[in-house]
DNA sequence: TTGTAGGCGTTATCAG
DNA sequence: CTGATAACGCCTACAA
C-alpha cells in the first residue's frame, strides 16, 4: 500500500506537505502541489479511509439500510440517490442485513448518515436503536422514531379520481391489490373511495377491480375478468405501473381503445424512461422529487442542520391523451 | 463515542487490558474479563472499525459490486451469501456504483475481499483494475481477469433434454428468450439444440417457442401463441422460472394437464421456497451450491489460500411428477 | 511556503 | 496475568 510518506519521499518533501497538497490546500505552492499530485497518481495512491476517518471523525459515506433486496421496489430511487450523493462527494454503501444489524454496522463504520428504507407496510423497530449517526427513514413506520420522508399515496389516487370526475367521468373503476396484506395498497383503495365520495353526493357503489398481486399478469387477469363479466367503465385508475401494463393488454384483447373507450390514469412515481407502449397519464410523486428531498435531508443531517420530523410529499398528475373528456 | 479508554477508567484497569478482554484473549483472568465486558455493554461500547483496521490491516468486511440493483436477478444469492459470511464473522457491504468506482471505494475502505457480480451477458472491465484486495467474479466475463464462479446453463438445458428423451419423449419444445440480447439466454438455446442433436441421429427440426422476455406474461403469451397455432408437444423445457409460470397458465387455459398432456422441466437455480402451484421438475445449479461455493472461495481468498481461476458449477436435475414417461 | 509534532482508537509487543 | 508503549496512515495546529 502506498502512503503519503511514500509520496513525500518520492517528491522530496515532508509528508504533511503531501497531505495538504492532496487536500488541495492553498497553503502549498501550485508547482509543488502539481508535482505531488502527479507522483500520487503515478504511484496509484489511494487515501486510507480508516486513517482519515479516525482523525477527521467522518468518512464521507452514507449507509443505506435495505433489508429486502428481493423487492426491487426502490431500485430506481436508490440508484438516483446514489448519484446525487456522489455529486456531493459522498459514497453510498448498502447493507441488506436486518435493520438492527445494519445500523450497528454503519455505526461502527462511522458513516456520516444512514438512510433507512422502511420495508413498506411493515413496521420498523419500536425502540429507538442506539446510533451515533443521524438516521433518515423513507416510508412511514407505525411509530416514527426518526425523521421521515414519505409520499402521499392516498392523495395521489384521490387526485386521479377528482381529475377524471372533473372532465366528466362518472363510471370510474379502480384496479389494485386489495388483499389487505400491504398497508400502502390499502391507502390507495381508500384514496379512491374517499375521492369518489367527495365528488358524488349520493352514495355510488365503488367499482373495484381486485388484483391478486402487483404483477403485470395480475393486472391482465383482473381486468380480463372484469370485462368478461360484461362490466364496463369509462375510466380506470390503476394502482401501479405493472398492473397498468396488464390492463392495457386486456383492453387490447377486447379491442377497447384508450382513451376512446376507456380513459386510464396510472399510479406511479413517474419513471425516468416511460416504457409504456402508449402514453399513459400518471399520478404520484415524481422520483426526482423524492430523491432530491431525501438527498437534501441527508446532507442537512450531516451538516447538523435542522430536518423536519416528517416530510410528506404531495403527488402531481401528468395528464395526456390517455384521458378523454366526456361531455 | 465511548472508547476502550473510557471502559478502562470505569473498570480501573489499563486500556490495553480492556482491548485484550474484549477480544477474548486468554491473557486476561476470567473475572477481570467478565467485569470489563459488562462495563462495555453498559456503556454501549462500539469498537471503532477505522482504528482497528488501521492497525490490523483488515476490516472483517467484504464488498459486493452490484451495478444493477434494478435487475433483481441475484437477490436470492446475495441474501444467502450475506448470511453465510455473517456466520463467519464477516459483514457484507454492497455498492451499486459502476464497477470501477465500486472497486475503488472498497479498496479505500480496506475490505478484505470483493465479490463482483458480473452483469450477466455484459462484458466487464477489460484492463485489470488496480486493487489491493482480492476479487472474485460471479458470472464469466469476456476476458476473465479474476477468479470466476459460474454455472453451466448449456449443460443444464441439455440435461433436461436428455432426461426427457430417455423417458421416451420425441417431440420436445424449448421456450426461452431468443432475442439474442443476452448471451446467457443464447447458451440455453444452444444447450437445447445440441442436446437434441446428441440424442437423435437424424436431424429433427428443433421446436423453439420464442418468448420476448423473461416475465410471466412473456411465457404465457408465447405458449398461448404456440397452442393457438395448433402446434403440439409432449414436453416443454422452459428457460426460466417466470416463463414456466406463464406456460402453466397457458396450458391451464387450454385444459392441458401436466404431465398427462405435456411434461415440463424448468430451468432454475432451485429456489428455496417452491412457489409453483404444481410441483415442477427443475434443472440447474441449486442456489445453496452456488452460494457456498462463492462464500468458500471468498474466505479462501481472504486467507490467502489458492483459489482456482475458474469454477464452473454443473447442474442437477430434480425430477418429479411433472414429467411422464412415454412408452 | 514548508516541516515538526501530537493525537485519533486500536492492536501487538514487550516488560513488569 | 497486567500495564506501558510503539505503531497504523492521516490531519492539523504550530513552529521554522
């Protein structure tokens, strides 16, 4: 391993000068600095994080607690957060251990902050885990122990409903996972029923299309079943990206056109690459908003600035030709 | 932050004694040891990795390079490897950065070994990245720069074909992703054609069912198209778990029973929880084999033992009632 | 502008 | 068995 001492020797200066030069301190004459940097590169110098963080008490690293790799749910988020933090000079490290173990690890590693992905719908730890490092949580836990960022799913669906009603739709269906296994999915359902109730005085029976999961095939199957039963609707609000893809397939099979026969709005954190075959209107908090909120919060925590105990992000709607106004 | 010095003060011993006690050294009298350990717990002592690895040159940590969180492909593997390493006292850290950056990070962090998930089918870096830390690669790259563990997909499919032929099947179909986007999928296809060729002297036209992806719906669609065209087969070899699920749905729709009408063998690293609706015969290298091979290799590298430059794992077949012998 | 010295928390090597 | 003491690689006053 090559150390600053090696560089110092090679450059014929003292190693503290090397240290300064490498940190780009103004206390070193440009030519000396340049020479040192060159030598460092030639030698393939890698600063030793251990040594550095021992003295400086920080590691320029943030740890991400991610107990469920299996569910690729947050993959897009974490990728982006990783990039953003990198732009600020921080390195992101993930742990797929249990929350307690992961937080423990990150504490020992002296990361500068911890981002905890709250296993959506599950409840987190109920006693505040001992941590010297500030922790931010994405996704609300039953009992919020840490500053938390979350998106408002209920309002998102509600927004979709209101939008459709306001352009003349009356017969609106919601397709989603209604197994009640997942609290977050339940919120979407109630967003729908509440949204309808708010617009229609008289009680209308809610048209719910229950899917047995969140996969493409689930959406396909549920929608097909709905159509097979001879039911109709002028507009569908869909609970997730993949379900929507399934819905589209089913509609295609029945030669129903979007939006002529049915309008459609899909819940999602608006994805960077819109891979829908046809453009689809989307509701939700855009990924950019989520990620930069999280990144900002993390940086603030690192710099010991105040961070709100709870940040709830409000949805936006991106309407396009997948919605037809009825007169 | 509480250090061994704090503990020393509280226990009325020197801090070097504390260090020994905490490392469970035999050089400390049991009662003293016990007392020290107790105090450490009370104070919530967390050893400082930075300090430790600074002197001991190791961090009891292995880094995993995982540039593509998006594709949850290896989620099951990594979870298991994480557990196994933990049992050996190692902590696993993931980086989702680009390979170069990730390796760099892990070097600075002084991890004890690096596991690189080779983004299947893509080619890795072509010049050996400078690393003081030993690197193990899972999945063969174009030009293998590091010791590599991989599974033999070609032989797996071949094994399935041979098995079916040997129990009397002649009309065997293969369903898989034939878009040729992914080298690994291509290997499966050639495993099929080669397997057939080896059993049937006279050239038989290969029955290939092309799916346009690897999702459940892709399998469903492809199989349905096949059946709709009036084609038949007595046995299907499927290229992946999800495709197989789709195939089953399609067969159900056509009231074809497994195995009475069609036998089926699915490629897969045998999953821990068999979530198939009906039991399905599987070929592939069991996950346990893969993960413990990797874990062993990593531990060997850490202990500076020799590790073969290339380990290719051979498939196994788990036959069950999804295959019917024809007479 | 550069060099010297002290210390960060731990481990390891000696003396006691 | 226990206690000093010297590293480990780096940073940061402070001195030259």
